[in-house]
């Protein structure tokens, strides 16, 4: 067996991939290899978290984009012939994975939510959402390596194990890229990135006026969380930025606690919260589809319920 490879945009994503990577590698009886790039110093950390080998990519110059690593990684893959290659499904990671898969003439399962190896078989089954989250599609790669992109926070970061040993190997510097970075500017956004929030309060169409969003913000603040919204709030009414729209046409969140205020629960929205640990709903319509996906639900007018929730949260949190 040639091994399981993982590549993340940053150390946090790599640590998450190490969790599933070491499970797959153990099942296959092979080694786990992690890539380290941009002059990072995390090799010992990756080994402690399960990597048997760390491949160090040379630092890029200021005028080289991250995709300059593609030919180096692809060349190494052609030589080493890994069994499985997992990449963090960030926007950069998905582009890099697709281009590497094309160079290796292999398949790629994008936004994979689950990996499964059958007992007594080395065939890797990769699952992803289809039809707006209404179905789960199972894919099998007929070529090597089996490649998949894994959304951030699909897995918890791998725990450290004292005394683990591994090897560190440096890869050659990337060739000159036909693309040159002329200038870097931080993306201007109107809202915070809520994909990492532990608590998300989502404003739905049950909120009648834009100024009433303050109520949702107050609840989020009381819980130490962030506010999100459904598509009508951002795309139709433009009360909140599109960066806060949760669902298949927006972002996916994986909070410990999600609270939907006046959210009906269409499947397009549910796709974006399917990995929330606890889902709570406040809606005056007892037949709202959202209640079917909720762990806790309150049937009532949110204008009556939410202020009481805020008061109780403040009492508990002091």
C-alpha cells in the first residue's frame, strides 16, 4: 500500500483531516502522509496527531499563488502512487484538488460528508449530498488515487499522542508559474465569517421588519454567538449580507447550537444546518417543516418568545 495523503489550506484543516486520514490508513494497513506548506513549523504536531510522514513543500515567493504547488504534488503522486488523497474543501482546496485529479487522470468526490470502507474490502465509498440535500450519493473511484474534498469541521481535530515517530521529507521547489500575483487585497466583507461560530441564531421570514433583526442579534449576543439568515432575508429583502445566508445557495454552518427564528425549514436551508449538533426552533406555525428537524421547538409568536429567552439566558450567564 502506498498510503493515504492529506492536504489542508491551514494547520486547523490539516488536523481535522488527520482524524479521518488515520482511520482510513489503519483500515488499509498503510501509512498516513500530510503536506506542510508555506514555511510552516507544524511537522512535529502532525506526526503527534497521527501522520507517519510529513512532506514539506517549499515556501512560495510573494508573486506565486498557492496553486504553484500543483505540479510538485502531482509529480510526487505519480511517483508514489497513493491509495487515497483527501483535501480540505475550501475554495482554494477544491480548485487544487480538481486540477491534481485531472493531472492524475482520476476521479474526485467533491464536498464528501462521509468515507466508508467495507469490512474485508479496500474499496473506499465516498458519500456526498445530491439534489439540494434531499439525497445522499455514494461514489466509488475506479482509479488511483481515490480523491475527495472534505468540508472543514466535518471531523474534529485529531488528538495528540505522545511518543509517536515519523519522517519528514522536503519536496523540490515549484517551477515558475505562468500566473503571477500582481497584488493581494483582503476581501471586503460586510459580515463576519459564521462558519466557525459555535452558536448561530438564524433570522427567517417570520421576522416582520428589518429593525426587528435587533432582537435576533440580542439573542445571539446573549449566547455568545453570531447571527445568520435564510435566503429571503438576504437575497430578496436585503436586510442582511449574502455572506450570512445559510443553505444550499449560501453557506453551511456546523454550530453546537442553532436557533431558527421564524424559519419555515425548506430543504434548501436544512442542507446548510444538517451538521448542527442541537437545533432549536421558534415558529408560530406548528406545521412548519422546521419542527421535523428540530431537537427542541417552541410553537409561539417569536415576538413574545425571544425576549423571554434573552432574559433567561442573561440570568443563567450572569
